[in-house]
C-alpha cells in the first residue's frame, strides 16, 4: 500500500517542530492499520520531499527512539 498524506495534513506537519511532525506522521500510519516498512519509507520520503524533515533528522529521531 502506497501511503501519502493530503495537502492539509502536510501543511499541518509543516507548522510543527520536526520531531513532533515525525511522531504525528507515524501515529497516522499506525491508526490506518498494520503498517509495514514500506509504509514508513513512503511517509519519510514524503516528509523529506516536502522539506518538513531531512534524512538526517529522521535518522537522529529514530535512533533516539531505539536507544
């Protein structure tokens, strides 16, 4: 399943601090059903493409979750 956020959701994420934007994006994917790794990659790519986050921020935030 290809996951993508609508324009309104993207604009809401844009108004948030980066870490909070990532957490809200991940929570939205969890609420949509049982996500797979491709779903997370899709949302990460969209957040980067929309200049909401960088890959470095994603790696930093995700690394801190696992630590």
